[in-house]
């Protein structure tokens, strides 16, 4: 299935020595990247078998770690999840490169079949924050812990609160 540059970028953001023993979140990211590689492989019996393996691994890791990163979400390389547990990403969400998520983060829609967030590069999302609906979180932004983001966040801004408001623009 070849070299995965996104996976290499993910690993670069984790401790160099034994990240699989120190960080449970890397398990979920690995399964996500594996699923993306399976989807990119040619159709056939091998792909069908690998898809079954992916779904088994996905459900096991989702249950054990509390991190749901479905392979249909578009996530750039360099994803870092600090402190595992309660991280749920909608299958249609888009997340840029070098983003950081902390425990309890939800990125999803506000209504069934509703619009989904698009998150830029280098975005840092604090613990238990929720980014909901068709919002755009521009690159180099920060979302404070426990914030509920329902509107767009401009480039380099910091958003906090429920509902989130911009407290700092760069």
C-alpha cells in the first residue's frame, strides 16, 4: 500500500520512543490511516478482506480508546490527539494539516444530515470543545476548552465560550 506521508507527519508529532506504548490516541490515528489506504487500493477480494479488517479494528479501537475517526473524514497529516477519550469526528468532516485535538472534542453537524465543519491547518482545539455545523475554522486558530463553536473563526483568531466568541485576532 506504499508510503503514507500523512502517517509519517502524524508520527512526527508524537514522542520518538515507543509512541504505541505511551499514547493510545496513536492507535486510532493508525487505524484511520489504514482505512484511507484500504479505500485507495484497487477493488477486489484483497480490498474486501482489508475492509473487513479495518471495520473490526475501527470498532475495537473506538470502544477501547473512545476515539472515533471514521475513514471517510478528510484529515491532513500531522494530527495529534492529546489525552484520549471522547473524541468524535463526523464522517464528513474536513480537518487540515498539523491540527491538535484534546479529549472530549466533537466535530460534527447540528442536525441530522446537516452541514459539517471545515477546519484549516494548524488549528488547536481545547478539551471538550464542540465545533458544530457548516462552520469554517480558519488556519492557525485556537478553540478554547469547553467552547461551542457555531460560527466561523477567522485566521489566527482565538474563540472561547458557549456559544464561542472571538477574543483575539492576529
